[in-house]
C-alpha cells in the first residue's frame, strides 16, 4: 500500500516538474526572440552609428 502512494506522489511530482520545464522553455524561446529581433545600435546608443550605413543587423 505504501508503494502505491509513493508511486502516485512521484508521478504527481514528475508531472509538476514537466510543466515547469515546459514553461521555462517557452520563456527562453520568448527571450531569444526578443534578443534576435532588436537591431543593433538602433537609437539605443549601443554602438556608434557614424560613418556606417544602417544595415539592421541582428545579434
């Protein structure tokens, strides 16, 4: 009887961890999308723009 209860607890914990992993994957993908979509040096002062044309490079 004790083994069944432990198995159910482990299954519930595993499901909870899988949900957390999926949420973190979604967050990482969102952050990577934001990083890649922002052009370098676009009015942010991140890089000097004098002498160079605007090429809209991504990171």
